[in-house]
């Protein structure tokens, strides 16, 4: 029974180690050659996620600005079309 538990725990550790390897491989660590071990992989993953979140936030703000500008231009266009229709 104790042997079964030890085997299960080993499989669990092996699976976790495999997931860390996959996580490390899925991120671009070429710029950071010092990435070794689980703590480094987690630290680098957090850095990448924070960087991506900042990029997403910036893009969302830029998109909101562009949508607002697009709405303004569309309103201006409609006003010009109305003025043209009145002149005709």
C-alpha cells in the first residue's frame, strides 16, 4: 500500500515536471538564457504574462480611441451627406 502511494506520488511529480518543461518550452526564453528550474520558469512566465497584459491594455485603449474617432468621422460624413442632399 505504501509502495502504491509512492508510485502515485512519483507519477504526480513526473507529470508536474513535464508540465514545467512544456511551459518553459512554450515561452520565448531565448532572450533570457538564465532560465533554469521551476522557480525561474514561473518567474519568467509571470514576467511574460504581465508584459502581455500591459500590451493588451494598451491595445484596448487604442481600440477605444479609434472607435470613438470612427464614430465622430461617421457623424461628420452623415452631416455632409445631409447638407449635400439639401443643396441638391
